[in-house]
């Protein structure tokens, strides 16, 4: 392409959507000349100069290739929706320049039929995860589901939770980052907190602190591109391994990470046919290596589910956990541990991949909770227990959040609990505030705590 430059020369329609980065790459590759001489990207062009650019070949049309994706797990499947656990290094859908595997291509290879509107290579896609981010991703299989999920994401009612390993120790340990995100002013492949960006809100809670890093539970109110990575970087705690957004390369090297340690652990939404989608589900990725001082248990892959207990068998599993933790470990008398409230409470149950019970908790509401909380609008969380085999994996956090979700569904405004004094820090990181004097329960010191639901 050749162009005669002048003070009034309008932008060429051929280059109107050509990025500055691409233009700089062409100049660096010797593809740009002025008046017959090859120039660099900083060359000034004067009126009357003859500018010649050797344009690259047009990109190949984007095509959907049915290709199996190793490690991609089907978490949920019905006539309308399929939820997958996307591995690292896999794109959500085909795009120009991407030659690797994709979620949509993997589903096609597995025989899934996606029948929704939109371009064929993006059919069913209602949200995306970065190539370097792993975790839960939902794909709509029917037009009904596509429309419903698109609306839910647009109206910000989808519960999106992530676990992120970030550098340092955020202060405060729980907080909200409310800062607009737009294109980076100097690098069009990046995003940044900008004055004229789109509204973006990120909530975070500390799960566990290590020597040089912190594991966070993160909830997104909005879904901007690279939102967690941008916000944590702006907060001066970039995701470990995320060199694009300012992570320390020496820490990343020590951890053996070449991408951000970020995993989508929870995805909650209303099913398009009006039923709940199987409760809360979490998948935890490979934790940071022990050699970096971030995981005393060594490398492991752990998965667990949290759901509302249903039926006698589930309640028996909940009671088995409580017996192990409270009766056997803490010597709480069975006559105190089990009471009449168990018959009317909502119980939640955490299970391992083999169905083994890992944790439990219960929620009292209505008249049963009134004596404990003093208000019909406040529920009472109690009997939270996690077995030794599951401690340190985030099961306790998931149980609390599942109980809070049930409280919200029941229309409660807040949740109260009686925390053992050694566990005050855990609940404070989840947003609970202590009130009132210390008291004894089964011979163990406790404090009352409360969290207002969002």
C-alpha cells in the first residue's frame, strides 16, 4: 500500500482498524519506507512524502475445528447447558491468530451439539476465561439458555468466584476494588485502570497467607477483560506469575509459573427453565509448589462439592463430620452437640470426589433463629466443621458462602454465628464483625459475630 502524505490527508480506510502495535512491528521488520528509504517506527513523515507499507497477508477466516481437549472435564450437562472445567492453555472459542485448542472445539469433538445464534465459531459462548486462566465455564446449548444466560451476565446476577494467588499480603485482608477499566494507553494488548474506563467492581477475601503471597477468594460484580489481573495489579498485589501486569519474575521463576495463578472456582446462575443448577460446585487447581513455601502439603489436585443436604443419608453424613470434629477431637458431649434444632435447620454438606463427607454446617431461620439472633431477618450459622483431611483447601469458606447463599434465598438480611475465639480471624476475613462479650459454649470460649448479606 502506498500513500502520499499531506497535512490534510485523512486516515486510510485500509489502516483505520490497524493497531499501533502492529504498525510498529511492521516498521521494525523493515516493511515501511518513506520516499524509497526504509524507516523505523519513530520516523517523522512530512507533507508531500511518499509512504509505502508492505501489508501482511489477510488473516485466514476463523474456523471451528473439532479437536479433543486433554484435561477438559464436563461438570454439568443437560438439554440447555453444559459446564466444563477449562484447563490452562485453552481458549474459549476460535479467534484470529489462535492456533491452539478451544472449549467449543473440544465440545464439538466430544459430540456436543450447540444450537444457538451467532457466528458458528462462537455459538453458545456467554462468557469467557483467559487462555491462562483455568476453571468453570458455562456454554449454552439451546437458544433459550443462550438468551437467559446472556441476560443474567448483563444484569450482573451471576455468582462468579475465583481463587487467585497474589504477591504479598493485601491490607485490608478483605476489601472491594471499585475502579474503571479501559484500554491501556501505551499497550493495546493490555488493560488498565483509566479515568474513562467502564465501571468495574471486584471483591476479595483472604483465604490463606503464605510467606510471600496470599491466596484470595474473589467475587466479580462486573466482567471486564482481565479484570482481576488489572485490579490486583493496581492494588499493588499482582497475580503471581502474571508478568504482563507487573508480577515479580523472580517469584514466578521460583514457583515455576509462566502464567497467572488464577482459577474460576464457582459459577452460580438461574437455570433457563427455572430450576437451580445443582448448588455450589468448586474445583481447585494444582496448588503452588512446596518448594516455594506456599503449600505445606506439597503438590496435589483436589476437588470437592458443596450442596444443601437432602434426605436422611445426607444428614447422617453431616452428623458423622460433626462427631469426628466436635465429639472426638474437641470432646464435646454428644448430648450437647445434637439438639432439636437439627430437625428444622438447613444443613450443607461438602463432599470429596469419592462422595466422602469433608465438612458441614447448618442454618437456622425464622422462629428457631429468633432466640439466638433477636431478629426474624437474621439467620444463625452454626455447627461448622471440616475434617482433618480437608483442612486448608478452602472447604470452610465454601461452606460459609453456601449457607449465606441459602440465607439470601430465604430473604434474610444478615447471618449471625458464635465463633470459637481461635477462629475469629477466619470469620473476620469473610466479612463478619464481632459484637458483645465473650461467652462459654461447651466449655469453649466464643464471641458473637454478624455479617450483613450483600
